[in-house]
């Protein structure tokens, strides 16, 4: 099932979602397929498709043999050592996309047709794709000369001995280039991952904080990566103010990653929050310059750099989560019977409260807590709606009458969240990450939802230690700190957040 959504009129760049690509949409003169190929070229890899005539670049270090009409993102760095040691003529990679991006997106409106919320329903299937990696131009010519990928694979199997082939399996992202919504999703993924598009796309310049726009004087822009215009230091707090012909940039209301097409403007009086793409003005589509292959960074270096942060840090983060969760559970285990007895004496059973939340990829799980509210808390929530002090989908009352006396103590010291470390051991949560939220809350802002569901939710996080609870800003802070965490995720950041959380709990203990 291909992603599909109801069309909704929207401002050029919004916090909701990038608009689906029209059939002939371009960004800086490039179609989504051309952006895909430039992305791979920035890593020294030329994309080659069967039946599509194009010059085979002798300076490319690798060739990606890809089916027509397909876009993909994956990290082949783990295969470089294998290719170096075994020197196979062809590596056949079985790509699996477990992210369940096949979905139906429904736009809900009220009786008067006014927008209320997005609702996304995911399928449970995974996309699978077979691609090839080779450094042999002759194999590339055989692939390119075939009318389709089925014929191409058959020819390669008949020509290459089994000892000359190597099979591998990787996870990655797979998109349908012919589906506008899929192409838009691909662009959102690319702009979030690709920090230096100027390496293979000329005529663009950085406005800072991962915001790129067409250069009003592209003839003066370098067409190679030898001396690209350096982007301003990324900062989530203060994007760089810039004024140029055709660009109306409001530094206080724009947050990247954003790609602004040729002939387009960022509205000065509206918030612009990425990841989002503002397509080219059809009347001002530029002609992109060719890729300068000789000036590109060697693939062994660029791919290794991309891979290092995720291949090393993600497994280490999971190991850290398990060790830390076991330590916390062992230290706090004596508190469990005391807390359980206090809850039972005041308000009876159940002791624990489990609420459906979403984790990485949109998968639901039961988020565990010690019950801190009355058993009828959900029933009387509607009666207290007028007293809600939080904006957005949250519900917050400073002195919530639904809390029990034991619950207030548990909340003050955050003891109610101790069972969430069991969720950490089960792999549903991480020690540090975005606040776990249910399906309904995640529908309010698709761009934010996509970012926060790309990582596991955390027992603590940036929002928990930085929120101000200022009236009318809580939801904005929530979005801001979740996106900031996803963009800067690292072990050192996790340790810093854990330390700040411990200090906050100690301050509450001291005040009591």
C-alpha cells in the first residue's frame, strides 16, 4: 500500500508536513530522483538504472545498481571492509525497510470543514528491495543495457561466478519515486540527513541552522566541493538573519532543516519549521550544473563518517540503557513493596498503570507507571478540560484533583516512573529520549511525530529538564526539545541529561 493523504491547503513551509511533490515538482531544478542521485554522488557513488542511458562516470568509486522508479537510503559503510578483503565483483544487497512507512493519512475536519487534526494509520508490512554495489564499470554496462532489473539480475548471474558475488542484508529506507507522497517523504528524510547538499548541488547557499536556499547569483557559486560556502554554525536557538533578493527570512520564526526552492520566499510573519521543502517556482526553475566528481571526498572516508555516529553510538546506547536500567531497578527495588502498599492502602488496586504509547516506527507498547491517580481519573478528565493549562494535545493542571496523596509524593520525586525502566529492558524505551506519547497526541504535528518516532522514547529527556510550564508555550517547547534531541542525539548528551535529571530530583528532595 502506497502512502496517501488527503490534500490540505497549507502555507509554503509549515510545522505540519512538507507538501506532497506535484508530478513535475523540483527543488533547485532537481526532481526527487535527481536529488537522490546527487545525495549518493556526494558519497562517491553513481546510481545506475537499467534501460536509462547515462554516462558511466569513471571517477566514481562505487556504482549503485538500482531498479527504475525506486529511491533508497542506506549506510553501506559496513560493507566496505568486506569489499576490500574479499574483492567481490558484485555485492547483492537485500534491503529491508522495517519502518512501516506504508500508511494512510487522514485529515479530520469539523462540521464546518475546518481542519482539526491529522491521523496516520500504518500498515504492518515491510518493504524489501534488492540492489547491487560494484566498482567494475563492465558490470555497470551490463546492468544499464538490460531493459529491466529482472533481466539485468539474470544476466549478471549467468556471467558472474558464485565466487565473484557476495550477498549481504541491510536495513534502509525504500521509496516509490512515482508516488508524489512517497517522493515528499523521501525529501524529508534526505534534508534531515544531508547536512551539506552543496557538495554536489551548485547554485545554493546556507542561511545557517540547516536552512538552504537558491543563491540569487548562482554564477558566482562554486560548482565543486573544493571551496563551498561554509554554513553558519548550527544553532537551534538563533538562526542567522539574512536578506537577499527573493528571500524574506525571519530569523526568529524559522528552524531547519529547510530547503527553499528557486523563486520562493520564507514568510516573515509565519513560523517555518522543518524538515520541509518549498518547491521551485515553476516559472523560475534553474538548470542544475553537473556533478564535479573529481573534487568529491573519497567514498571510504565519507561513508565511514556517516556510519560512525549511528553504527557505533546506537548499539552502545542500547547496551548503556540495559546496564543503567538494571542498576536503577536493583537500587530502587526495596522501594517497590513500600510504594505498592501505600497505593493499596489509600486507593486499592491496581498498583501499576499501563498506558498505550508509541515507540520507534510507530509501534505501540504499554508504558508502565506506579498508579498516582484515582481509579476514575480518565472518566473525570472531561469535566476538568476547562482547567487545562497546557496548549496542544497535553493535559496539565497545577493541582490536579485526580492525584491521590500518595500519587503527589510519587510525582514530586518521580518515583511513579520507576517501572518504566522495565520498558527500557524490554526495548520499548530508552533511558533518554523524547517523552513517550500516545497515538492521538502524535497526530497533532506530523513533522514532529516523524522525528520523535525515529528514536525510542525516554524515561527522561530534554523537555523534562528544560520545560518552563509557561502558559501557552508548553507544546511549542515540547516540539522544540524533542527535535533538538533527535538532531543531536549522542551518548554524551544522554549522560548530561541524566545528570541534570538527578540534580532536579535531589532539589525536590531538599525542598521537601
